[in-house]
């Protein structure tokens, strides 16, 4: 199944696991995994398909400007989030059901991660 639209079959061995239509439109899903921060109260990004630096370079501004709501999706595992992008545009943000109750906090964690300059999580 296509990782972006979750509807159409993916092209075998396609780099981003996409269907033909999503590949043609330059749509990509980047997945991140969140966890509790050291204090145990907040959320931080623990891992991701983009490095902090790459996230910062391309998605810091679109994330800051993002006004939409993150949608809870059952295909995501515990503490997982996805950025759905279309070329240079941030199309939507998806999150696991367990994060839905903390949607603002999870989005803030992603924005904070996009301020980091590290090469790896
Ligand atoms: Zn697709």
C-alpha cells in the first residue's frame, strides 16, 4: 500500500513506497517517532526518516507556518508522526492515536526538532 495516500498499491521498490500518482505529484511521507523528554512531562522527537538538520533546512518554516490540525491515523504505531509533503509544500501532519490527546504538544515537539542542527537524532 502507498505510504502517502494509503489507498493505492505502491510501485515495487519505489524509494518512498509510493503509488504512481503520489510519485508523480512529488508527495512524500516522512515518519518520526516521539518519546517522553527527560523530565517525563514533555514530548521530544527521538528518531526520524529525516535528520534534524535536513528537517530544519527544508521544513522548519513550513512547520512554523502550519495552521492545520494533525489527524490521528490508525496505521501509525505508538508515538509515531508523519509529515506529508508535496514538493516544497507541507500538506498535512498525521499522528498515532495515542498522540491525538496531546496533538498540540506533539506538533510543538516536531517544531522544536526542526530548530536542531544535529546530523543525527
Ligand atoms: Zn499514493
